[in-house]
């Protein structure tokens, strides 16, 4: 049993389960042939009479196999409605029931042989039409055929227990067979939908990892590349003036490049986090190197949990990158970390020199919002008069904790 379940859960599991369901249709037809063989063996009648019943029963079973497989494919959305097969199957069923009633009426078989004959016919008919048609249409057709067969038995003289046997098949067993066939089709569809959902989940996980990787690369390299560009430009100016400080600036560029290499390796391994204190110190260093006065208020930074510190560290890095990249002639940048009552911590970054019109959408702020959403945090940006850009990050945090 465990081996069967493991095989069903493999890559070919849904196809294997569909083959099992299609095979069960053939099993029901084989079961029907066995019942008719038992009926022929126990019935006292002429060879011609029994042969006619046996041939009709085998043809009925073959039609049931073909219709059952077509009905399952239609239920799963892989084939058209087998309307002609339903008509043929219904006609064959009614004809087989009429044959039994005629044999009783003409005295070729006894009345005792007709109840099991009609019982099996009513019971075995219900499955394929119920699977092929809608629930209402299938129920209506099965009910009409069951009533017709029961009425035929009553017309040739079935009474009492004999008639009750056929009525019981129509009332109880026919619905059971109809539900069993629909449940088989439903289970196949459910297995296939679950397999498709698992494949979709795998693709989404890959896409999410790609987005994470791209977001981390942007966050890691964005500020460093901006600083490299700034210091390289400064070194060029110093070289033109013959100043020895140019060597120091290029050494700084080399150090930043080496740090970037290490950070990229950490991103690839998925281990990198942003340290809030390091990011605040780094922000002050690079902004002041760019000639931007930087004022920082760390507030409750030391008391924050590590996950909140990491998220705020990414926010500081992204805000610093945006100042270096987008602010034209910025002269000041204020970074303030403080509590907002007992239930949240705020990071506010404000700088001047922001362009009047918003630039095209980038990946930095959306990526930062994704990081903050994991902590139920929010990010709000605002452009104020005079070229002032205001960024506010709010993360829930119980200060007393």
C-alpha cells in the first residue's frame, strides 16, 4: 500500500491514477459479465433463450466500457459529450430489460428469474450516464430508465418481494452507483489539479527566489556603486589638480569593490543581513564624503529585535542610495529613529535636492516594501515643496518588550 501511494505521488502519479480510474470502468463491465454468466448458469431455459440473453448482456457490457471511458474523459474536460453513446447505452439497457420481460410473458423463463435480471440491470446502468451528464441531467435520465424497467417488471406480473427487489435497486443501488462513478471522476480531477497546483507552487518559489536575489543585489550594490562613482569622480578631479589625495580615494574605491564582492557572495548563499548600526555609520560616511551634511538620531536602535534591525538597515541603505543617485545638489540628510507610542518604531529619512518630478519606477522601494511586509511594516514616501524628499518606515514593536 505504501509503495502504491509513493508511486502515485511521483511525477507520473496523476496519469497513473487516471489509468486506474479508466481500468475500474472495465472492471465494472467485467463484473456485469460475471453476474450475467451466473444468471445464465442458474436459469432453466432453452439454449436459444439463454444464448440471446448472454449475447445481449455482453454487448451491453461492451457499450458500458466504451461509454464509461468516454464519460470520464468528458468529465475531466478532455473530450466531447458522448451523446450518441449515451443514447446507444440507454437503448441497449431498455432493450435488454424488454427482452427479459418478453421472455417471462411468453413463458420461456420463470418469474423467479426476472427479479435478479432487472435488479442487476438497474444497478449497473446508473454509473456512466451520471458521470457523462450534469448532476441534474444524469439523475433525471437514471430515474426515467429505472422507473421504466420497474414498470416493465410490474407489467409482466412481478408483485410483493419480487417487485420490492427491483424497486430497492432503483431507489438505493442506482444512486449509489451514480455517486460512485462521479466520485471516481472527481477524485481523478482533484489529483490532477493538486499536481498542477504543486507545479505552479514550484514555479512561484523559483520566481520568488529570483525576485529575492534581484532585490538583494540591488540593495547590496546600489549604494556601493554610487559611492564608487562618486569617489572615482573625485579622484579624477584630484589627479587633474596634481593632488596626492587621489591615491587615497582610489584605495577607498578598491576597498568598497572588495566589500561588494564579499556581500555578493553572501547574497548568493542567502546568508546576508543588514546590520542597522553598520548601515547608519556607513550612511554618515558616504553622505559626508559626497559633501552632504548628515545628522543621525539612533534612538532605540540598540533595543530593537534583530529582525527589525535588519529591516531598518535595508531601509537606511536604500534611502542613502536614493540620495546619492537622485538628489541633485543635496546639502543635508537627516536620519531619525524613534518610537511612535508604545506600539511601533519609526525611521524617518529627509533630504533636500529631490527632483520636482518623480522618476520612472525602480526596484529599490518596491523591494523594500516586500521586506517590510514580512514584519507588517509600511513605507511612505512624500515630495515636499523646496525639493525635500521625506521617507517614513513604520514597523510594529512593543517598546516595553
